[in-house]
């Protein structure tokens, strides 16, 4: 079953911020990272539950999962037949609070 994938404004902003950061170092790396991130997000249309539950959501009612891409975590929820990408976060950042997303 294919899921529809939606990306929140927050996640789009996160992706743009990361792309700008990479562009300061290499325009080619920025382009490759952006394309790869988009492909990783699109891959969530097929079997998104393959991704583990994010450790931060274990104590919350919301089941937020994460997909690792490069050095980032793509955080998302699954509801019915829709995957909603909530946040894209560098792995070196502190764990997020559920009210952040």
C-alpha cells in the first residue's frame, strides 16, 4: 500500500536551512543533499513503519518515527494512509521536546 506523504512548513524550513548550510561549503554538496533528502522523504510512501519510533516519543501519546538520512533525522508521523514529515534535525543536536514539533 502506498502512503501519501505530506511535509509540514517546519520540515520544509529545516530542509532549506540545511541546504543553505551545505551551500556555504559546496554548492554541489548542497544540491546532492537536497535531492537525496527529498528522495528519502519520498521513500516513506512505501512501508514507513520500517523506521523506528524516535526515542523522544516513547513517553508521549504521539508515535513519532525517524528515518536517518546522511547526518539528519527525518521525523514523521503515520496516520491512516498519510505520512506527515514534521521536522528534519541534525543528529548531533540535543533530543527534541515533543512540543517542538
